[in-house]
């Protein structure tokens, strides 16, 4: 099929003006292969490059939502601009015992008490009550919020929190520390060993925890080989109990084969026994 010189010139002008191949096809009703033959050598304008980037982002978001069975419509939820004690605690839980990615955010924990804390914070702070619960190997359960926009928001706030927390009010620092030790902490109490231990695969985060503990006069050591932080000595354990402690109802897993307690004792109770044994 032959096309007039005028039609070809219009195609070229539209391309130079930043029209995409799809837009030119829609306006001229010509085949894409025909149009492409005339525009392939024309450099892309800044307008066209921006259009292509925006289209790519929309496609990526649509595919991510489709994989999760979500609507591509904008998801409405609260986005607090100021940090509060509970907001610090919520984001910290996703940082320490969770996963934040492009599809949303997930929190893993055996403790129903801590899972309920995250669920309540999400509902109260972000107005989000749409989550799924899964049980993984070993009885550890996870609560998952599958939404691209929630994942993006929590990721932004997690990055911000790691900078903010070093200069935050003391009540925010304590909320951050409580989330860390609730999620990653355990306590050893035997005749010769009494210490609180916290694990975290990120050494920079362990350094932040160490600095925050010093703000409350609590000395600690980091084992860089095993990515662990230790708090020992009675004076440090007493300060830990006074300022941080473990959440009431948070227990060790007494059913584990290597459990020395053989019962699900509260971590607060074990800490108290450790202090009495000095």
C-alpha cells in the first residue's frame, strides 16, 4: 500500500514532537510496521524518553499487582509524616524480624503477642487491616501485607528511621530498642553465664543498637563474626530491665529440643532469675 508524501511527513513530525509509536498508530490508523519504517532513524526527544519511562513504570506496577492479585487502583492508607513511639516500633519490627520489598511487607514471629502488636499498629497508624497469615516451618507464623504502595512507604520510612533514631527523643529510642530485643533478643542464665544476646545480620544496625544502649548507660559488645551483640554484668542487666526489658507475655520456646528450661517461660522472668542469681 502506497502512502502520500504528506502522510509520511506527518508521521515524521509527530515522532519529532514526542509521539510514541502507539500514539502515531492511533492517529493515522496505519500499521506499526509501516510507521516504524519511517521513524526508526529519528532520535528520541526528551518528551518521548519521559513518556516511555512513565509507561514502563506503569507496566511494572501493573505486573506486580497482578502477581499478587491486587487491583492497580491507588491504595488508600494513612501516611504519617511525624514519628511517634508506636510508629517507630512498627517500622522497627519490619526491619528486625520482617521483610520489606516491592510487593509489600511481611513480619515473621512465633509470638502471637508480637504479631498482634504489628497488626494493631498497622490498623491504628496506617489504617490498614488487610493482611494474610501463613505458618512456616517450625511453627513460626508470618503476617503479610501484599501491596506495592505499602511496601514502598515502609521501605522509605525504614531507611529514614535508621538515620532519625540516633537523634530521636529518648522514648523513641527505647521503642526502637524494645522492638529489637523482642524480635532478636534472648537471655542466657546459667551458673557461669548471664547475658542478653541480640542477633542482626547487619553490622551497621548492630552499631546503632550499641550507640543507643550507651545513651542509657548500658555497655555492650559486638561479635562481628557471628553478627551478635552481648550485654553482660549485673549493672548493665539492671539498666536493661529498668529502661527496656522484654514485652510482657513474650516467652522462650520450651518445646525446642535444646531448651534448657523445658517450659515456655517469659523472658522477663528469666531476666529476673539471672539478676537474683548474682
